C-alpha cells in the first residue's frame, strides 16, 4: 500500500535549512573572537539568527560595551561576505545575516545613547523603469554591514528623486543598477543633472545591462562588475577619492 503524507512522521530529511545544515559543512566561517559571548554574536550573524544575536548582544553589552559589539557584528558580516565570494551563500542567506546584524546594531546604538558614527553615506537605487533589485540589495546589505549609512531608494526610481536624495543626504557616493538596456540611459541623465547642480561625486553603476564602456562615457561614472565590491567603493568615496581617481583604480577605460 502506498504511503501518504500523513504517514510521514519525520520531515527533517525533506525540509533542511541549507544555510545552517549544509553550507557550513562546505566551508565554515572562521571564528572572529576568542571571547565566547562575542563569538556567539558573530555566529548568530553568520547563521542569520536574529534571536541568537539579540540574546548574545544583551550579554555582551552588560560587560563589554557597545563598541566591542559593533566590531564583532561587522566581523561576523565579513565572514558572510567570504561565504558569498566562495559561492557557499546566496542572496537569502546574505539578507538573513544582514537582518540579524541590524538587530545587534540597534541594541548597541541604543546603549551608546544614539546612532553609531557612520563612515559615510551612500545613496542607492535601481534605474527608472527597472524593477530588478537583487544586485542592489546584496550590495546594500554588505555596504550597510561595513558601517556606512545607506539611503536605499528602491527600484524604478525617477532621476530627480535620486538627485534630491544625494543633495539632502550630502552623499559621498551614489550607485545605480540596471538589468534592462532600455533603462540604463537614466544614469547619464542623473550625472548631467548632478553636474548642473554643481555636485560631483563618484557614481558607481552596474547590473546585467550595463557595460564599462557606457558607464565611463559620462562624467562621474564608475563601472562596478560585482555587488561584493560595494564596501570597497564606499570606502574609497568616503575617504575623499574623486570619481576620476576611482575610475582609474577600478576601470580599464579612463
């Protein structure tokens, strides 16, 4: 007689969390601290476990201070970035880890009596008419986890909205993502609008439809090949590097 779903008592062989049960066996994340409480925070970030991060953060804040917690959260997310680079983690795991990090970061900032000092501000968006935001979401999670303030405008963003956000937030860097060739022309328009406002800053553009040749054809444009490089682009811009210098560093076409 054939078995039915009702006959199956143990679903664990069917429903297994890839990121917790399988991925770590392929390439485990390295420990970031010898302190068990701080390591518990990092492990919670790597596993995308908000409850674990929350509990471990409370314990750490009682004796170690918020700065140690923030450093550990970032170190844990750095391990997530390595897992992404190695093809062990994918978008769902990165987003879960980013959410877990934000739980700990919020608690640490509250303990400090205010927001932690950010390294710089990045305005991010998908081109007007384009709703494909996976690459942007990955980059945003990694940039935010590395201590930068991220103004995520979402997808299908009008050009004037991007310009307004750059002005109002005094951004160090603006990024744009496009997966459709019919939408990437918005980037050149934004660059022109910013220039007319007297604003020049690095404008990092990427996505499946975007080529280095196109991005480097207009002022401020710097081509990005991979979302994982987002934190490095943000660090360069926040350090005061001009778009010309960033283009020379990152692109073949200068």
